[in-house]
C-alpha cells in the first residue's frame, strides 16, 4: 500500500504519517445510542483528535458511501460490526480499491466468509476472546490484532452521589438512602447475566436486605422473549418484586454516566460478552464491576482490584445450529459441528453470592475498587489512546515505509 514517501520511526506512531494517511470509518452513522455506533464514532473522533484525515460513513450501501470510497479515496476503511457485516465492511471497500480493516465484535460463532477473513492483511477484534473464537471457527487470525473500545472521559465520568441529579435519579428508581443499588444494562437482561444475579440475590437476601436491583433493557423482541423467563424465575425464587426495578427503551449515551454513577455496584456476569463496553464505562464512573471470568471482561476487569470475575459455572454447547440467508448463504440450513461449540456461559452462583455480598457489605472495599476502576479506565481506554493504538498497528502490520 502506498501512502507517499514516509519514514516510519521505530516505536509509537509516526507524526509525519498523520498528515498523509486517510481513513474511512464505516459504522452506524450518524451516531445512534447503541454500542456499535458509539464504538465507531469514538474511533472517528479519536482519529480526528490525533490529527488523522478521516471521514465517517454508514456501512450500508448508499450513494454517500460510494462517494466516500470513490471521491475521498481513503487508504483504509475501518468497519465496525460482526462477521455477518463482511459484505459491507470488507468486500465493499475491496471492490473500490480500498484496504478494509474490520473491527470485529462477538457474534457467538463464525459461520461464513472464512476465506475472505483469513486473507485480510489486518483485522481488529475487541478482545482476545473474539480473536480466539474466530480461530476456533476456522479463520486464520495471524494478521488479527486486539483493539479495545474507548470511552470519552468528558462524557463518561464519576458524578458525586450528592449531586442533586443523582439524588433525584435514585429517588425516581425507589432506592432509599440506606439501600445499595445494583445495576445491569443491556439489550436484554438475561444475556447480561440477570437470571444468574436473581439466583445470587435470593441467597444474599436471607442475610442482607438493603438492596435494590435495577435492570435496564431495550425494547426488543429478544428482551420480550426473556421477560417471561425472568418473571417466572423471580416468582420461583420468591424474590420481592418491590426490590427489582425494570427500565426499558433507548437512552442517550450522555445519560448513562448519571445512571452508572447512581448505582453502587454494576453487575453483568454476561452469558456472551465480546468486550463489555458498559462494564468498562461503569469502572470509568468509579463503580466496581461484577462480571464473569471469560470473554471480553477478562481484558477489561482486573479481578480483585477493579471488580470481581465469577468463574464459569456451566456452559451451553451445541452440536448443530441454523445458518441463515442473512449470514451470506443461498438458503437457510442446519450446520452440524464436528466438535460441539460453546455458545454461551453461565456464571458460578456461589461466586456471585460471595462477591456481591462482599461489595454490598463492605463500603471501604466498594469505594477502593471503584477508584481503582476509574484509574484503570483512564489509563487504558480513553478514546484518543485507542485511536493511537489503531494507527500504530496499521503502520506496523501493513509495512509502511
């Protein structure tokens, strides 16, 4: 790839290159309040902040996207999505003479496009677990690099508990001053481990009563499908429904700093997590995190320091799975696996009981872990730093001279 006459210095990213390299960022644009859109938008902002010539565009086919690839003529196009987005973030740039660099998130398994994905000169994954999943499913990942998701510390930051807006928010949620608020946020609560948390809280409630569990989910078919399961489990465990608060809908990203700062503990022992952006943002808001010791959280949460990682209690393995046309196949059909694939995890309930109870009852530990989490996020996940890492890996891997 030719970027002009550039001398690449050893170590770091070359300031001279910044004046020449042109990058298109393909993501859900204009920005929307969902993880993929925020991930791409923060990368775009980070590249701009460090001086890169870049342009954002929606990954879907459109007149604008064709204009970006044809008129702007980027050197590379970084596209955000799962492997199912391959036609839009890999093939489309290639067809326009632009080198694609997909930034892949988790999607359970990789069912198609193995040859295309194996031949990429460079690919990013949000965690080592995502990279390992691609490798497990037959993709050659020798040119894949782990690139974490960033956050904006001017937007996602600790807000004092005494702030009137936080006081009001806790009152609106029905959280009393003496109660500890546990929070889980996701597209649906079950995928983020809410059912496992229900089971843990049923045990904790025998000895510790002063808690409220707030669950925020999107209004989606997936969330609705799990609501009945969750309600049945709440009844089965005989949990007090007055201690469980459900929120739904799409909230703006800047509101999340208030919601995260209002809680005492962020809990998301996710069944499948490729990074855990909100977990990292909870740390950035000075809150300890309870998660699971597999997947993306292993890269973001420091066990015993910024939160706790519960061990895996059980796995869900499948011997076969449906593949659909929207995955790039000619028709829907069922794939049988030579070896069973792990498709989901369940956190250890005894671990969740132990760690949640520790944080609920030990104010000093909760405060120390929250402060450690804030410092860890500031040191490792600020969005300009993520952009610098991306540029450095582009330089190093693509052999710029």
